[in-house]
C-alpha cells in the first residue's frame, strides 16, 4: 500500500522507445492476459502509440487518463524517458520494444509517496512461439530501469547488461534458464552518472508455455548476496523465440549510500545471439 504522506508533485521524467521500429501506426501492447502479456503490481494494461509517441498505462492511481508523454532531451541507455501528462501524482515510465515491435517490456513508478508508491510492470511476447526442444541458446542485451528512493521526492534511473543461457532440452519441455545481470550503472534524475552498481545474483529458473517463471535476484559479488533483492521474470517473443522480454524488480539498501533504501524497476528485451544443436 502506498502511504499518503505526499511529497511535491513537481515534474520528473519518463522513458519510452528509442531506436525501435517506429513503423507501426497502431498502438502496441494491450490488456494483460497472463499468457501473451503479463503484468505485475497495480497496472493492468500498457500500450505504446508510435504515431503520437505516447505510452498509455491503465490502473495507476492519480495519473489521470494514463497518458505518458516523452521528456525532451532525456534518455537512459538509449531509451526515451516519459512522464504522465496530467494527474495529481508524477509517474515515470519506460517502454522497451524489440525489433518486431510486438515483443516489449515496460515499467512505471512514482516518487510522489513517502514509501515506494504505486508501480507497474509489463512484458509481452508475440504468442504462438515455436521454441526448440533440442538446443541451447544464448540471449544478450541490456535493461533500463527507474530507481525510486524511500522517503519520497527523489528518483533516478539505471542500466545494465542481461544475458540468458537456455538449455531447451533439459527439464523436459520447461528448459533450464541461467541468467546474469552485470555492468549496472545508476543515474540521477537528469541522466548524469552516479556510479557503478553490483552485479545481480540470479537463481536458475524454467519456462512454461513460453513464459519464464519468476525467479529471485539479489545484488552481490560473485555468488554472495550483499544488498537489495527482488525478482526477475520474462517471456519469449518472435516466431521461433529469438527474443526475450522481461522485467526485474528489487529493493533494499542503495549500493551507493547504505543509509538510503531504493526500489529499482527495470525492463529489457534481449536478442538470441547463438543457437547450438546436438
């Protein structure tokens, strides 16, 4: 529950697509169904309108009509930042698209509460993904995130590299999925670098019906957890599963200031870079 000890509702930025295929005129995204489009937290529908360059998010309190417009001149990790156009609270959002525009991930968060407030995460595949059953694949890419500081009134951003190695043959039809997240960097509200963040220790997981089961993550060095912790989940996209969209959420002590707690919500779409068959 978000605490109503409000801080000022002054403007902050939000992120949206940059560098993706903007040819689609119709909005991409949709209502979360738990199979092709998966949402967590309060939001239950996300879409990106390439014609208007707007994100639309449903069911976040006090963002009025849920329209998010880009913040000129503010990007993080190559992704445009967006902010809700109206409303009593200021939210920030990112919408990361794959090369086919359907595979996507999105996050939204607010710094208008004394705790972490309301938030939303979404990842979507393309449906009807034909995954291999006798191969090992590697996926690589990056994530972009929003950092909300406990106490309200402050936010920032983050980036990092994501790699998944998937053995589709083991665990029968569910595969074995190993993930690493490293080269993480924290940024302030204006996009200036604050410093490096620890890598994430990610527990192995599997998939069911193309949806990658939620697994645990924690900041650490090597295999030792030391700081913030949370979860990571995702979904396959593309006709043959050549992309993975997902989100990560973690909270705890800020690695750059142990006296401050922070909640980080990140979105990623990573591409298949190798496929090995027996």
